[in-house]
């Protein structure tokens, strides 16, 4: 009896420390009557509560729906959700008057450059915006940076990311540019030589890419979700992430912990999230409003697009590797290292370098 009582006390204490029901809940153990389900939890207990089904935000269209500019739900716009996400990752410990993102402006991708005098590339990823940061204590000191966000669940995306960042380059004299990639795949280095271009954490997961003027942050969701489950600290760019950031990470990594309903393409989570951040609540409501037919169309669109990308990659593998090689040459890397990254023959790289030198003379 005492052991059972102690287990209940520990459950209560653990639920309290996770700060929200959404952070504590894990997979759905079974469905019960009256729209209820039993969930396993991080605090090693069970939660019997009403459930709802939400779409996986890993797909391009669902990710865009979360952050579409004027998609207001519960009085929270896409711009509000973007600020909540970015501040929770880059300025997680900021108080109400501290330095953080206070305004975001929409930048249409595929058409807008970062500025005639401060960039050499075009926006191509799902969500792009300009962030203005300041402190209420020094409002005149405004810092501005441009950011692009993308989510993916295929390992081949890393190659696309490397190729893209080799084209989108700025110098340190120009406005800061940030590429934020949420990686949702199961890592396999053998499939992905381009991972060698990234700084890695102790698990070997990509963290941040070194590139002239481009800050490329890789948020590797499976590992971070494992940290959340085991209640370990999450540190991004030297900052300890708080509960709002953990909620965003957990939501975006839905496929790695939640249970998919057998009669649906959606995942099972508790119906109530009243103790979560308001931006998270609105995101959950958006994902639950997507019906199965709509979600299936998103999935089919993505499969079709990925199929076309795979074909393009096969046809243009040499051109892609050559562009990456040129970018690495510009950063001073030697032929052997470039060959190990691109799989290009060292003699081909040497000839390419001579050709570039001749064109510049």
C-alpha cells in the first residue's frame, strides 16, 4: 500500500515539474468510452482523459498552415506563433523587458531577396520573415536578421540544405541570415556524407553548419524528443530551453512519440491543453482542424514532390556536387577534404580549381 501511495505522489510531483499536460503525455495506450483514452506519460504514470486527433506538422503544407501569416486562431496569428517559436529557441530566458524578437515581417519566398545590398541569394524554404529585436530598456538598439524555416522527414534533405546554403551566401558585413531546419528523420550517416559539414553534438547529430554569414541551425527532433522524455536539459546555441521551447519541439516531433489512430492518418493527443502556452494551444487547434482527406492530399503532394526531387537529384548529382565543391574551395578547404565530402575525384577538383583561377585572371 505504501509503495502504491509513493508511486502516486511521485506521479503528481513529476507532472508538476513538466509544467503542462502536453509536455507530460506520451503515446496512447488504449481508447476507452466517451471519447477518452489512456496515455502513458513522461512521469511514468497513466493519464485517462479526453483525446483529439491532430495532423503531423512534418509535412510542408501542415507546417505552412501553422505559420501562415494571417491564419488567426484564438486571437493568435501566424506571426505570433513564429515569434513564440523563435524566441523560445533563441531567447528562451528573456524577460518581458529583455532583448528578444518583438516584430516579424513576412517575406514571400521564391521572389524576395534579403536586400539589394546585403544578400546574394533568393528565399526558397517554407517560411521566411524579417525579425526585429530590441530590449525595452534600450529600444533604440534594434538588431535585424532574416530567417527561413523548413521542416523535413527525409535524410536526403541535408544534401539539399548544403546545396542551398552554398548558393545563399552573405559576408559578415551584411545583415545576419539564419536558416532554421527542423530535421525529423532517423539519422543514418552512411546515407548522408554531407553531415560532415555540420558541427555535431555528443550524439553525432547535426547542430550548426559553418558558412560565411549564414547561421544554419539544425534542430534534430528525434534526439531532442529523447531528451524531453528523459527530462534532460536541452541547450541550443548555448541557451537552456524552457517549457515553451520544449512544447514546440515536442509538437514538431509528433511522429516520434504519439500514437496514430488506426482509422485515421492523424495522431492521438489529449483534448485539453489549457495549461500550455497560448501559441501552442492555437497550433494544436489548427492541426486538429485539418481533416483526413485534406491531410491525405498533403501527403500525396509531398510524395509526388519528393519523387520529382529524387529524379532531379539523380540527373544533377554531378552539378550539385560541383556547386558544393566550389563553395568549399571559397572557404579554403583542401582537395582531399572536398573529395571526401562530395565524392568527386580529386583530379576533377584540381582541374575545377585551375579553371576558376584562370577565369579570375
